[in-house]
C-alpha cells in the first residue's frame, strides 16, 4: 500500500536494546495528505529502513510504501503504520497544481 503527501516533520531517532540484547532504531515522519479529513499520518521506519528517509526534506511531496497492522492488548486495538520505502514523488506540490488548473482557464 502507498501513502502520498507533504513531509511535514521528521521526529527524533529513537534507539534501544531489546530484552534479547539486540539493538533497534526507529524514526517516524509526519505526512500531510491532500484529503479533506484525517490529513496527518505518522509513518514509522525501523532498522535499516530508517536510512531510506534521510534524503527527504521538509516540504517535499513524498510517496511511502507502507504496511498497516493492528494488534489487541487488554481488549483495546492499536494500529501501526510501518514504512518500507520513501521517495520524492513525481506529483507537484498542491499549491502548484492549483495554480496550473487556474492558468488553464480560457479568460
């Protein structure tokens, strides 16, 4: 599944050590989608996938390949959005797209 939008924020890198002694790292990003509702989505990248978001700049329109998952804990459900890849999109910024539409008017 893909998600596309403007990169709004890159959160601090989180690191730690699991109970088994294995080191882990996680970095999340905030994407603002071009939708009417639920515009903002946080996508988390784990392990070596953290390196796949380093080349993106705030304000870039990006496309991320993601997995959605849910898990139950104490009769409550929690959802994860895990990112696998993240690239600058070929689609222009929404403001530029609106200008292009307005420029096509015949008058």
